[in-house]
């Protein structure tokens, strides 16, 4: 679907019943919101997505697959990393319902 849309936009095909602005402000904006929500849920589940500076990311409009390159410029600071490492160090408590889903229960 993304590849088809990409080809249509690149070819300059006319959109039906929607402007480019509406496409950006509607479904594209909605998809970006949901990506942020998924990142938040992964952090809460102690499986955070590694941060990356997307200004330097190896983004290609021709690669719309799930096979994406490794981060080109990963962030040096990763606030979620200590939680992840602590959870790995204390596996006996990481399965506890209170620790698994409530990051504020973790002692540093």
C-alpha cells in the first residue's frame, strides 16, 4: 500500500476526493501518532525502541519494506536503557506483575 501510494505521488497522479494537505493532516498524521503510542507502550513493557537522530537516518523512499537499515546515528543518551538493563539483571522480579508494567516500581 505504501509503495503504491509512493509511486502515485512520485508520478504526480491526481488524488481523488483528498488534497495533499488533507493526506498529511489526516492519515499520515494519524499513523505518526500511533507510532508514538507504540513506542510508549514498548517502553512501559521494558522493550524500548532504541533512539536515533532521524535527521541522519538512512531513509530511502524506495525502501518501504520492514527490512530497514540499522541506525546511522544512534542517540548517545538513552534514558530507558537503565530500566532495560536492570530488568535483565533481576529476572526473578521482572516477571512480577507490578514490576513488569509499572516503571516507577524500579529502584535505581
